């Protein structure tokens, strides 16, 4: 089903949907089509059943509940490998925390030259602009304060300047080769 790919199961999403009731059994599916069968054994544990590399896998994941400052409780997974507490359990060949699986975040994989471009697109998405249109034509998103909008537009101008400078430097390096 996944091969060496890993999906993250967010215990807060399960709790938000009211799925952590003991005795409950349900499928959980990601947009990629990968899925896992979850059986809540008790308030303190659930069992994950899925297929990885064509082989059936089954893991027990411990749940720990901590009190919130304003009342209620928050659930956490305990990593089956190291016992570390986390909100998202990575599921692939094995189920463990991202640290045990040696996984990192996308930003940690980006090269130094990619960072200005990533910041540029992050700011555009924050402004509700998913296309490369001129900055002057980006409309203020509904509900955003004008001062926030103006600040983000200035940040976007600077990020765009840095992204163009990074591209120019990269092209210059290629030209010299």
C-alpha cells in the first residue's frame, strides 16, 4: 500500500471527531488513498491495522491524557519504539514517531537557495493568492485588517526580491559552468 512512504495520524483530529471512545472501530483514510483500520481498545490504547509493502501490519499505540489549563483533557500518542509523547504518529513500514523513523519536515529538506522561493509562496498563500499575479493586483482577503495586509504585502515584496536575487545567483553559477 505505501511502500516506504509514511503517513501521519493526528490524535487531535481523532479526538475532534469523537472517535476515541473505547470499543470503537473505524477506517481512517488519507487523500492519497492510503488507509488504516483503527480499533480503540480502551481510553489508554488503540490498535492500528494496515498493509505496508504488501504485508499486513498491526501495532498497538498507547494514549496518554494530560489536563488542559482551562479544563478538559488532551490526548497524546506514546511512540511504540521510544515512548516519546507526540500528537502525530507516523505510520509506514512501522508505526513510530518521526524522530525514530528519521523523518524530517519539508523545510528541513529545502536547500538554502529554495528558502526565499518557499517564503515567497507561503506569503502569497497567506494572502489568498495561489497564482503568480503582480503584487499590486492581489486583493485584500476578507476579514484581514488593512494594517496586516499592508505588512504582508511589504514582506511579500521583500521575499520576491530575495527570490529573484537567489534565482539570478543560481543562473550566474550555471552560466560560469
